[in-house]
C-alpha cells in the first residue's frame, strides 16, 4: 500500500487510466509468520513438477486472499470470475 500513491502518479504522468487497486491480507505460514519466497516450494513450476494440476493451483491461490460466502471449496475459472467482487460484498 505504501507504493500506491507512486503508482497513481506514474499512471497520471503517462496519461493512462489507473486501475482499481485492492489490498489483500498477508499470506502466512502455519506458524503465523509471514510467507517468504525463500522458504520451501514457491514457484508454480515446483508445484506442477510435483503433480499438482494447474486448476488446483489457481483454485488454491484464489482462496488465499478471498473468502466467498458458502462452503464451496472447488471453483472453476468461470466460477471465480462470476463470484469475485473486489468490494467484498
């Protein structure tokens, strides 16, 4: 979030329309410490090499920073697009 004003100024300087910005919570390890790109498997390729399906990775990442209402756990890309609301409503 601290860099958002800089990004807005860059969009204005280039005469571009700025996108709608959103803030997502930090991703945490099981011990509640901040997730680090230097710990364990972090690249998508690592998970693909272990046999995870691309759809499973997408579903997992989508649910890290978003909590739709209900108890559905598996979403197609069309479902994610349909149900996602940046306003959280």
